[in-house]
């Protein structure tokens, strides 16, 4: 069996959402654990520079039980390398990378001290979450990173933050009819593992394994398992688990359960 080395974080957890993450946000809060723990939102993927600490987004985090929320944002890479700027990250228990365009996160933080501190946060057992652009940037290869349009799969920005090695992540999968888009990248870079995540769906990564949560599907693009021109990906359902090192899926067990009142048979997940 092939083993792929250096995939997930050795410590800490990743919350990776396909977008519209309200259904699953309680899991991010659960991973944080302490409602008073310092949590940082990085909104840099969005346009503009004025991010109000009293915005609806901040209120949403507080309404979901996180009391100690702050914003960290710059578009200046030199500022991202200063001790003063990164200080909040050294004290944080969790970071959430918000949506927008993933190349903006790359331009501001890739290979800066912010980037290093995000790895340090994981190393001390912290949590990094993100949705949409904040999901794609967590992989080592960056999909839809072109500054002109998000329809170009391999654009002028190709490097992600690399919390997951040898991987590429796409989001809004079925909602935006993107289920075939990652094939282009996997065929050009067959060593990569592709993961497509639908809206209202997320994966929770600990070490080299993840679990699917939410209401939608996660697609797996593994070149080594392509068996025909039409068999270039397969789906995981909520509750399914996946081993990133061995590239094996573990599906929720299904067993028949008798519904006496209806007098019919149905299927129920264990």
C-alpha cells in the first residue's frame, strides 16, 4: 500500500468548509473549546481594508459563543513580518481565514512571519478554520488563484499555505457545478490529492485523517485510483472518514432498520 508522507498537521486541527458554513460553525466553536479563548479572524481575502470590529461577521462569531474575537489584517507584506503585527497570533487559540479571493491571502502572508505563526499555532494544538477562499489556501497547491478570474484553475498564484501537503482544495463544489474542475489540476500534477467540498459541508482534519460533516458531499480526486475516463473522482458523505496518508476512504456503515409503525424497511446510518 502506498503511503504519502507529510500530509496533515502533526498537532492541532483544521476546519475546512466549502462555503456557507453556518450549518457547521458549531463544530469550529467546539474545536476551540474555551469560549473565552483568543480567536482571530483574518478577512484579507475580501476586497477593501476597512473591517469593522463591530461588523455582522464579528457579531456572528460572538453569537455562536466565542467571546474573545479580534481581527488581523494587512496587505503590506513588510508589516506582516513585524513583531508587533504577529503578536496576537502568538496568543491565539484559533484562527479563521475568511472567504473572498485566495490570492489576496497569498500576496499578504505567504512565507511571512504570519505564515510561520499559523504553523506555530497548530504545533501548540490550536485550530485553523476557513471557508471558501479560506479553505483553498490551506492546501499546498492553490486552485483558482489567478488574479484575473476565479475560473482559471492554475493561474498566477499556485502556492497555498501548505497546512495539508501534496494537496489541492476546491470549494462550493456542487452548488456552483465545479465537480469536474479539479480534474485539470490532478491530470497536470498526478501526485496531488484533490478534495472538492460542497457548500454547507466541511472536513475536520486531525493528523492524517479527516471526517466529513454537514449536509453535502466531498469529492476525492486521486490519480492513482482513476479506473476509466469517466471515473475521475468519487464522493464521500457526511460521517465518512478519509485517511490522507494511505488515501483510503472509510464509509459510514449502513444497516437495514425495521420501521414497525410504517410496516416498511428503511436504511439508517450507524
